[in-house]
C-alpha cells in the first residue's frame, strides 16, 4: 500500500516591483492592476530622481480610482543613494540621487 504525501506549496510569491520610467502612466496602472489581480498580494512602486512625483501620482490614482476598495497604500520608504555619474568634463564622480518606494497591498 502506497501512501501519497501531499506537498505543501511553500513557495513564497515574490513581491513584484514596478519601476517608474519614461512610459505613460496608463502603462503603469495597467501593469500594477495585472500584478495584483494575478495572485500577487503586494507590489512595490519604485522611482528615483525626477520620477518620484510620477510614482506618487501612479500609486494614488491606482488606489483611489482604478482599484477603489480593492487596494491600499501600505507603506512608503525614501532615501538618498550615491551613484557613479559624470560631470561636465566627462570625469566620473559620485552623485546623490533620491529614491522613493511605495508599497501597494491588495485588500482582502
């Protein structure tokens, strides 16, 4: 007599990350909704530099218009990181760039 072991699905879903860049906002809204509706409980919207305002706008409209009562902003983090850049004379230098993360969670 053989016994079958039921395998537990211990695979943890990774948190999907949406990096804000040059695309129009509707691309980010649709991608975020697709992530949340396809089994992901949490997504992270990330931006750096002058795209921080766009990330905040995308998250706000996602939560308050497109996924009303189905998602909420559950956390925000921000900071400054040093990255290697170039000055006017094409010499390498270290620059400080602001970053901003917004965590959006599906309401269950």
